[in-house]
């Protein structure tokens, strides 16, 4: 009579099968873990890129506005004093319209950090009667949020004649030579704000009056 084949010769033993399944399960777990880690890394990179882009966009808007700052003499002063007001936390000035396809002419701007942590650039038409860059109120101003979740805004102004950075810029005969904008984020925030230093492109021409509708210089008529 023929004898039945030995089970060890016929195929895998039960122990070998269990070991193989365990190895396959471990490999599958490692693969799934690698995929999940890759997704997490990709998500972090995407969020970091978005955060970096938001900072770049905010700096681009501010640079453009401050570079085109207009040195408008104050109408209530006999001596030539530009209508620019700035301290460590607020900067108010005039410049052309932020939106090229919007209202033409000169706009009033105010940069400040809100209590919510939003960095906001306010704007308003200089023709609006209740708009005064020296007044603390914001009635009639429109808000453009540049960043959210900021921890601190610090502003300073460079006086070329003195060669120093100043914390205030009030009732000066010229715009600041440079404006420096620093923004800090709370601990744990991955965003980074490189110092933004902008040089306004204009100086005050005492024989010039800026037309607030066109933004152009008009010669003053003297008796």
C-alpha cells in the first residue's frame, strides 16, 4: 500500500504560515505608516508655503503703498509740514489708490494691528469729509486684512538728517527717509517676517500742492 505523503513535504506548516502572515502584516503596517508620514510632511510643507506666501503678499502691498507715499502739505499749517502721522504702532499717510481699477485719486491709509491679532491696512478716499489721518476714529475707512494671528507690530522711521531711527513721525517738513515695519508672531507660529524697510520715493516740494483728486503736483500761486 502507498503511504500518505508527509505534511512537512506537502507544503507550509501551520507555524510557517502564521509567521508569513505576521511578516506580511508588519510590512503592510510599515507601508501604511510611511504613506501617512509622507502625507503629513506634504501637508506641513503646503501649510508652510501658504504661510510664507501670505507674508510675502502682505509685504508686497505695504512696500507698494509706502513707496508711493505722497508728501501732502497740511492745509492748516503755514510752514511746510507733511500730513504724515506715525508712532510705534500706527502709521497714517496718503498714497494713490490701492486698487488700480477702483476709485481714482489719493487715498488715506492707516496701518495698525487690531486687538484680535489682525494686521490691517485701512484706506479711505481723501475726499471724504470725515476722514482725518490725525484722528483716531475709523469711521468711513475700509479694511484690508493683511495677516491674521500676529503677536506684535513695531514701526520706526529713519531721519536722514539725524541718521537715526525714530519711534515717532509727527509734524515733519519731509517724509521719513525710510520706514521699517516689524511683525512678530506668537510662540509656535511657523511664520517668519523679515524686516520690511521701505524708502518713499517722494520728498516735499514747497512750491507744490498735491491735488487730492489727481494726485499730481500743482504749482502754488504766490502774490
